[in-house]
C-alpha cells in the first residue's frame, strides 16, 4: 500500500480559512433575508414602470437564489467537516490547533504554551495535520472544493 502524500499547506489553509468560512456563511444567510424585498421591488418596477423589469434587481435575486442552493450548503458542510475533524483529534493536537491556528500565536509562543520544545512542536504539528487530513477525508475531502463555485459558473 502506497502512503498518500499530504499537503501540509493545504490542511493549514483549511484551518486558517475556517473563520472566513464562518463569516461568509453568516453574511450569505443575512443576505437571504432580503430576497422577498428584492422580489417585491421587482414587481413594483414592473407595475409602475413601463412594463420593463429592472434587470439588475432580477439578476441579484437570481444570484442570491443560486447562493442559497449551492454556496451556503457547501460552506455549511465544510465548516461541519472541519470542526468535526478537529474534535476528533487528541487533546494535545486540539491544543496545537487552538494556539497556532485559532489564536494565531507565533510558533515559539505556541510551543511554550504547550510546554514542548520546538522540535517536539514541529513533530506534533506534522502529526496533527496528517491526522486532520485523514479524518476530514483525505484527497476526496469536501474541504478541497473551491468556495467560489458560483463565480466559476457565472464566467
């Protein structure tokens, strides 16, 4: 059996992207609340205008509906997979994730907080990233999917 090569940078990217995924999800969900108002405006333009619907409003309603169907579920799944994978780590690995990736502490400071040498820190980091990669699904993980699916469909 050939051992799968792990991109540590990719896994670290997932960890550093997690707060952005959460913020993006929250923003997108807030935008969904405005769809009824946009749709109503679209109808008012049609009634009080010359029968022409405002294309900008129509395009925005369509874009937001696509976001609701594609991007929001993808972000929800990615956040859930990564948070579940983190919970599946050993306690020392979870602490490393907390200090290094959530709190963004410098490596030396994180090692000191973990009460380990720098050499031990790098071994623990490698083990943690490998463990996270396997728990999250490896090369077939949903975490590898791009966040900008809608952008690539629009072009």
